[in-house]
């Protein structure tokens, strides 16, 4: 007997995510200016601070041995304490959470996965801004969940549109399937928009008010909070949740320090702590302990803040380079508009409605011929969404130098001219 291989239903649901194809395309041709991958700047990765922290770690054999041992499922307590203290510092002592609610994960992506897995069964609904972080959309489809889009504008998800959607789901007997609302409230991926505090509060209030059958959680993915280049920080989404039962915060040191260390965290409502811990126990019973000790040392030695300062200055220059190239080259094209973020790693571009940006369209292949790669905006729209974003695209400015960013935008404008006539 030699039967065919049959992957699980979940493996089939997880198939065909666009990110790997885009990355492979960029790697195939090193000449191509990739404004697609959302990687952080290779030149600013913190080699020296990590070496200093490692040296410190090795000077104490007992501490070094502890770092090389298994840790606990929810994470290294001193690191959890630092995460809690940092959030207390930025959001005020009145929003301090008990340590039990802080969990360390292998990047924030793992936190998003564990939380979502703890909330949804196949067929359940997560409401997401249209557009949103496409890896999360892939995660939802891998879990057999439905991503339902909510219209958003230059300040993120629109609360009125969210309420409309909730009303519609109730009127069609689907409200009981709604388990979460997913937000990227700071400099979001892909559109670079930040939600003002009032909007976050309105979304949290709606989640609470519409929790008729089951509590609807608000998952606030705050991956880019630290990457602000202008203006004042907005208080964290958790400050809108006085009861502390609705908002899940996902944070990460990937963007602000090093994605290779892969340390992220979550601040969870009390009811979610045990389910997430149980799921994590099944996956890895603790994120890499060594990385957590290292990250804690970096933070304790004050190396993180210094690094962040220089990182911000570097990204600010790159963003300026992208925006000035856009003003020079894209502004000459009729109907092409773009958002001007004050942080993060992305700039969102809209083309005239009839210009398709998708992987099978003329612009995508023309852009590659010109030597530039972007992320088609349609990847970022939930499957069940009124808008499809087929005339939008995302540009990332993290990886390329200022000069190559400017050149990439010039090439993109050239490609647009070619297809738009
Ligand atoms: C919005 C958003 N959330 C989460 C992540 C995951 O980051 P990590 O798992 O490295 O913490 C990313 C990475 O690009 C992101 O853009």
C-alpha cells in the first residue's frame, strides 16, 4: 500500500501566502530595488550593543548557565518586569498591569497566533481594517477563521464603519461568531496610519457594547510604536480598557532593536492568560531563553534606548528621501496619491481606480522590468471586504539606502507612466 500524502485541513488553509513569493523574487535578482519586504535596516542592526550585553552575560557563569537552560513558558521574569515597567513609564502608573498578564513570545507574530488560536474556531470572524497586516490575514486563513474588512481612512479603522459591520453581522445571526477586532494602531503595516486615542477608545467601547454572546477582544498590534520620527506618542490602546478585560497588546523588539533576536511580548486580559499559556506549552513551553536573557541585559544596561535614538534618525532620513522622491516623481502623475506617515516603515500609494497594481497586472511586471519591486495592496485586504485595493500599493523604506529609495521611486514613476499613458 502506498497512499498519497494528504496534508491536514489546516496545512491546506495555510497554503499560498504571498510573502514568500515576493521575497524569493527579490532574492532572485539582487539588482532589483526591493521596496517590498518590510525588513529592518541591515546597516543599523545593533552589533556593538549585543556584543557588550553578551560580554556582561558571560562574566557571571551562574547567570550564563541560567540563560543556557530551559526557561518558563510565560517568559523570563526580569524581562517581563522590564516590559511592564516600560509600559508603566509610557502610559502612566494608573495603567500598570499585574505581572501575570505579561507573556514573552518568539516575536509578536507568535503572540498574535497564540491569542488568535485561543479565541477562534474555524468559521469564526475577526474584524480587520481594510487594509491590514497581510501576514495576520494569512494566519487567520490558516486557522480557518474569516477575516471581515472594516473601512479605514487616514486615521485607521473607522468606528462608524465598524458599528455598521457589527449591526450587519447581528442582523444575519453571525454576531456570536465575532471573536476579535484586530488593529495596528501605530504607523500601521501597510498604510502607515496611526489611530488617535479617541478612535481607539471608540473601537474598544464598541467591542464591549457588542459583546452580547462572547467577549469580543480588541487585539492591538503595537509593533511600530517605538518607530516615531515626529510628534508626540499616542497613549497605548490598553488605556482605553479601564476594566482590563478587552484589550490584548502585542509588542516586539524586532523593529526597534533586532528581529533576529525574536523577542516579542503580550499584555493579556486575565481570562486569556491561561489559554495562551496552555497553547504555548504545547508549542514550545517557552521562547528561546537565551534570547530573553540577552534582551533583558540590553535593556538593563541602557543599550536599547541609545540604539533606538540612532535607529529613528536613520529611518527618518529614509522616510524623507522617499517622500521627497514621491513629491518629485509621483506628483506629476494624474490621480496618484500617497500618505505621509510620521513613523513606521511604510508608505501607502493609491493609483487611479482603473490602474491595477496586482501581481498579474501590467504595472507589477513593468515595475520589475524597470528594476523595482513593491507589495500589491490587494494582499492587505481581508477576503470579505467591500474594497479590494486593486489600485493600491505599499512601499517599504527600511532596507534600502536613501539613494536607492529615491531611485526606486523614480523607476516606479517611470513604470506608472508606461502603463497609465
Ligand atoms: C504589524 C506587524 N505586526 C507584527 C509583526 C511581527 O513582528 P515580529 O514577529 O518580528 O515581532 C510585523 C512584522 O513585520 C508587523 O508588521
